[in-house]
């Protein structure tokens, strides 16, 4: 009887199991920092049964303290994960490229002082940044909460190039991330390499293509056209207002409209032509 009373008191005094609220889920999704690192595309050893594999890791850091383990992260991983090295997390391959990361009993919760690292091995090619999928989703395991995209995994657009970028994906900065075998001699195609090796086309004559295509095109000179004195539009039957955008573009390139400039109706003015052939 005494033993039973002790067990009952222990059960009653135990802390109640945590249950994530929608507010907590939203806050963690908005602040959790997820970082994906492709570590090595040719590790010295691959776990069986793979003969060729990729070693990667996910790093999780949350400024919001949450001790519970009733959550899951769903993410797209094109190359299936077949082995995980972590005591605190497991990753399951659900279907297609969908994977789920969940904490194990060893997980002690999120804290602003901790960074959690999950290492894993994948199969097949995964060496271009376009093969890594953004928009990881945080969900509650009880399925009674609305899932939310983890903000740090959203893609962004560069304000200058308008190209899509993935800030959560760590930079590629070593040949271990680029080459897939000891015989692979793929060069690092940075700006310096491209400048040294990319060939430029050599033109022996000026191309005759014009956009939009005119009804008639006649080449009146095969020499170099000198535009240092500008241009002068004289076109019969054409409203000069229709050439406004062309004039603005020429002005941006340093070619102004002047009375002494080369006339559009004739290039026979001496200062418009050069005897030198333009082969550039």
C-alpha cells in the first residue's frame, strides 16, 4: 500500500506534457534559423549500401526557448536521405522527395544558447544549388495546428539582378562540394576563370538583323560609321516622335542628335565614314 501511494504521488507531481500552441508554432517558424551545409560530395567512406554518397548537415538555432518535442519539420530533399547521424533527431523519407525531421527522446528543447546539428548522407548527384529546395514547413505533431513556412528558408530576390537566392543554403566554396570523384577535374568557374577561358565571337562584318524587322533593309556602307558628331534624323513619312525612344537610347550611349550629325537618309557625308573596316 505504501509503495502504491509513493507511485501515485510521483505521477501527480510530474510535470504535465507540453502541448505546442499555435502562437508558439508561429513564433518559432518566424525566428528559427535553418542552415543547410553540403560538406563533402566525395566522402572517404559512405555508409552501406551506397558506394557513392554526399555528406551534409542541417543546423538549427532558435532564439525562442521551447522545451517540447511535439513538432516536426517537413522539407523537400531531391536526393533521398538514407542515413542520419544524430542522437537528438531523426529524418524519415516519406514519399517522393518529401522528408520529415522530428526530435527524439534525447532532445532537450530549443534554447538561444544552443545550435543543433544533424548530419546525414544522401545518394546521387546534388552539386548544383538549384537541386536544394526552399520553404521548410514547421508543424505540430498533434495535427491540430496550422503548419507554417519557416521564414529563414524562404527564397529571396537579389535587388540588382532579380535572381532568386536561397540564404539558408551555405555557400559553395571548395572543390569537395563541386567534384564527384577523384578523376573529376571540373574547374571552379568563377569570374576569373570565365574571363580567361570564355571565347568571344569574332565578327567579320556587321550583322544585318534589326528588331523589329523592317519591310526593307539596305546596307549602304561596309566601312566604319563615325558617330562622333552625332546623328541627324531625316526620314520621309515618319513622325520623329516615333523615334523618341531610339533617340534616348542613343543619347545614353553618348550619340546625340545634331544638325552636323550623320543623316539617317544618307551616309555619304565624308565625316560619317571611315576607310577602315570594322572587324570588331
